């Protein structure tokens, strides 16, 4: 604040520069963007319905068809229950991977250009968009959990397990949304993005433990799955929703997912604003 | 005491992208409370200039001060003092006007206890009371622009940047948008920098004008000064005299696509 700024007060946004104020702007901004996504969903119920169809097909068609393949269910009685966390994570993955597309589509272009000219940190813009994807994924997951309950597919119901797996799902979805923004910033055109999105999403899905135990995979694919964040997301949810002792440990699942989010959010905060200009 | 401090000061600004020079040594100043028009065809460098002034883009050379702060060294202070309405639509079609207002109040850090009063004030200034609870996708182009201006007023900006605010609007809606901008200036003393490629609009509503062409400033002054200087009847002729050519359509494929899409959506 130099003397030259006297007589021209900043807007009454009461700008503070300390780290705490920056963190406050980050959190408020991110929360505001997540909140808006929920409001939009409320105006558009059809979207939730149409997006629920695919996971239900996986669960009831694919899951029922392979119900009797004993080796597939990873030691859990009901294969449909076994793949339920995988299907939730998959549905969330597809929401997230195509989320970066919004900007190339020019749907959110004006909004994001404006946000760049506000005191909100760039990381907040990226996390805000990512949390929008998480909100959609959570709504889908809750619908799917309700279906599991109604269809009497037995999972290990516990408040902690359900909440914990939703938190892990939200973190995982946000990190894939950040990955998507990085890709969007790099490829820049919608046509190319559609191709890249498929190219990234399908291998992530199949080279993970979403549909089968890792033990069934050939060694090289198992190695790929071990560096695939979707594996950790699914295995963490399996631990919490099915009490299945899969993977290393629950804290590892959370730590890997969180690390992935940190890396891609950081990258997206650097690259994504350039795609907006 | 600091009445003479300009709201916007641009000093020999240069912006280069790879091998293209978008802004090439531009200087101008805007006084507090002024409606200033940045004029020129698509591709003249108007939007690039605005992006530097809103701190989104770093200049290659030269400097700019907005509301008394350097846009590079004190970017955060600038961002806290300004409002920016880009050409692309910045309110969500799937939200009501009020929800968009609440969103921008939150992301701009308007204190919780002041939110309602500020939102109500912005609704009144922009004459939106009857529309604000409708989904944005049901609003006309002129109403949308007024809603966007309202969302930018929540922080009580000292300087408001509007990039082609009337593009894609019919003449009636254009007039309404301008009348509300004039009200805003009169009531709040907000400094307005408006880019446009419509000469007649600039002539009627802007107090001072800078004409840009190919990244350079071709002329600046009040509309009257410009007409006198170039012995012309209107700004179209001023433009031709100042630049040596008629307004030709510039802009890349991307600009054109974006503008057409915008016009279609604003209907």
C-alpha cells in the first residue's frame, strides 16, 4: 500500500494479504463453486437420472451375468456387491474426465475469465471446478447406495464406512477432474479432447481393480494397476463398504488419492487458466 | 488531494504472443468517474489491453496502473478494486439471477452480513427486480447483460471493465444496457472502460475515446475533439482518417465462432 493509492480506496472487499486470508478466499470460493453445482443439479433432475443408468447396467447386467464366476468376487459372496464400489468410482471417473471439456465447450468460459480477475486464487478456481465434479459424483453415489439398499444387495452398512467412502470418492473424483483440466489445457480443441478423454478413461477403468481382483490380472497389468489412482480409490471404498481386506491399508488409499489430487490440482492451476484466455 | 490520480493509466504497453504483436506501444489515461471507450475492429488489441488491465495477462513491456495499483506488482489489489465483464457470458444459464448474484458475492469475498444488502442494491441499480428469480436461460440478451453488470457491482468496484457489452444485442436492448451504465456512473461514480467496435455507440455514450487499430492507438480524445481534429462528421470517418483505411473485419476463426455463438444465445 503506497501513498499513491490514497484517495483511491480498493473496493470494499477489504483485501487482506496474510496467508490466513488467502486460505479463506480459497475455501470460500471453492465452496461457492461446489454449491452452485448442487443448485444446477436441483434445476436439472433429468441429468441425475440419465447418468444413473450406466452404473445400474454395470451393476445389474454385468454384475448378475458374472455372479457365478466364483474367482471374480474376491472372496466376497455377492459379485454385485463386490463391484458396487468399482461401479461408483467408474461413474464418477467418467463425470470427472469429461469435466474439463466444459471450458473448451465455452460453457463456463465467461465465468472462468471473470474469476481470474477476482481476488480468488487460481488454485481455488481449479478446486472449485473439481469440487463441482465431486458434487455430481456424490449425488450419483448416493443414488447407487439407495439402489443397493432397495435391491437388498448385501454390503457392510456402517455410518463411518459410508461417509468415509464418500469422502474418498469425492477426493478421487476431484483429482480426475483436475487431470481432465490439465488435458483440456493441453489439447485445446473439443474434437481432440473427446478422443483423449476416451483414451484415458477406459484404460484407467480396466487397469484397476474396479471389476475384478488384481490377483487375476497378468503381472504387467497388475503393475499398471498399482500406479493407477483408481485402484486405490476402489480398494479403499471396498474396505469401508464391504470390510474386505484389499490392498495395503486404508491410510495408504487415502494418502495416494490425496497426493494425486495435490499434484494434478497444482498442475491444473498452472495450465488451466491459459486455456481460458 | 489525489483527485488528479487517474483511474487507469496505461504507459507504452506492449503485448507480444510468440510472433504476433497484439498491443504495440499503447498509452492512455482514464479519469475517475469517466466513461471511456476503447474502439476498434476485431483483432485491434482491445481485449488484450483489457486483459492486461484486469491483471489476467502480463505485458511484454510497458506498465499499467488501475485504481492506483500496478497491474503486475500489485495484481491482487487491482483485482480487489475492479469488476470485469468479459464478452463471453459469465452467468450460468441453469441458475436463477439471484443464485448468480449470491455466487459472485461469495467468490468475491463480500462479507456475509453485507451480502443481502449489496445484492438488493445491485438488483435495484440494474432494474432487475422482476427478473431476478427466473432461470438465466429464460432471459433475453439485454436482461442477461444487465444481470452480469449487477453481479459485478457487488464488490462496489472503483473501475468496471466491459468487453463488448452490447455485442449480439438488438438496438432497444443496447440502449437499455447503456442507460443503466450511465445510471451506475451517475450514482456510484464508477469509472467505466468499455470496448466496442460500434462507432455510433461510442460516439453517443462515451465521454472520451481511444481508437485502436492493429495494436496501436490511432487517435484519442472526446468525440467532438476527434471530429474536429480529423474534420469528420462521425467516428466512422474519424476512424478512416486516423488509420488510413475503412473498418475491416479482423479476428480469427475462433473470435468469429465465439461471437456468432454468443449472438445466437443472446437471441
